[in-house]
């Protein structure tokens, strides 16, 4: 029987028309498969200055600054962080809602739990939301990098020393409705101090303790509702806190008095 000559088939080709053997070589070399072809995106040197990326700190957007840019407060930190707010309950509750929205658990120590009931209901109680505790009764929170905690101390003009203090991944915000004899010590201990509208006498004392220039503390009695002067050792920034529609429906409009 005559043998039929055997002819080798042509090299298999991929969908892109490239021989399979060639693609195997590309894979061995680490280049991977050929993808779709797109034109290159190029910029001239003059156009590079037009590029900008809105990269900043991460955390809670507390409002907008004088330039209309978002002001961000990083409350979830790997180091202890104490905040003092001399201001109103409205701003504190907005910060609590926004901190919870970032994934932090919020523990509220307060002598007026009824004022926090609707906020707790909105966030959801339990270990993954917001809890309210009597003054001096906040249990250990077990804060960690995967479960950061914000402790809010709404304990009146003379808050007692807290059982739960700031720690890694556990920030503490203390609310003072007005200046009190404890305020100077709390201002010196805090890494961040927020001041809303106060009386002229209070503004002078705040300026003395924090080292504010006179033009800064003279403006404190004239601040509008929702405006806070946030101060650190090196920086000062006026911030307007504007509620979202949901926050306005829950808490109402910005106000200094409660």
C-alpha cells in the first residue's frame, strides 16, 4: 500500500493572528498576552503644570475652609489623639455621624442620652455602630486598626477624668459648651482644639491659652452658626460645617446653642 505523505499542519494562531509559539515565548519572557491597542496619551511639557490630583489627608470631612476646599479631620490614627471642641452639640453630632460613616465605632459618654437617641437610631447601635453610656461608665472599646473608635465625651462644663482615654486607633473628643475652669488644662492636653462662637471674655482667655493672635481671638464672638476655628500647635483654619440633606433632616440647621 502506498504511503500517504504526512504534512505538518501550519502553526496554530491566536485570535490576534500571532502564532501560539510566539505567544508562549512572550509569556516565558514575562510580557503576557497582547492586549488591545490604544493611542498613546502624551502631554507637552507646558501641559504638565495643568495636572493636579485632589490627594489629601483621609478621615472625616468636617466642612469647607475659607478657600472652599474640603477640610478633613483624621480621627482614625495609630497614635493617641485628643480633640477639644468648645462649641455646640449640633457640630459634635455631625462629626459623630460622619465618623461612623468612615467605619469607626462611636462611643458617646453623656449625661443627656435623650439628646443622642435619634443619632444612635440613625447610625445603628451595637458593636459596629454607636453606643451611648452614662458618665463614667464607658467600658473598654477594644480599638484596633481594623476597628477604630471615636469616644465622644458630652459631660457638661466639668467633665470628670474619663475611664477610657485616647490610645492607638482610639481618639477622644471632649465637648465643652462654654469655657470652664477645666478648659485651660484640656486645651493644653488636646492635639486639636475647635472653638465656635464664644463671649468676648472667653475669647480673650482662649487667645491667652492657645497663643492666638489678637485678630483671631477678637473674631471668635462674631462667628456664624456652623463655623469653627480649628487650631493645632502649627496651624489654624476656619471651617464651615454644612449639613447634607440627610443630616439636616435629622439634626436641623447649624446652630451654636442647644
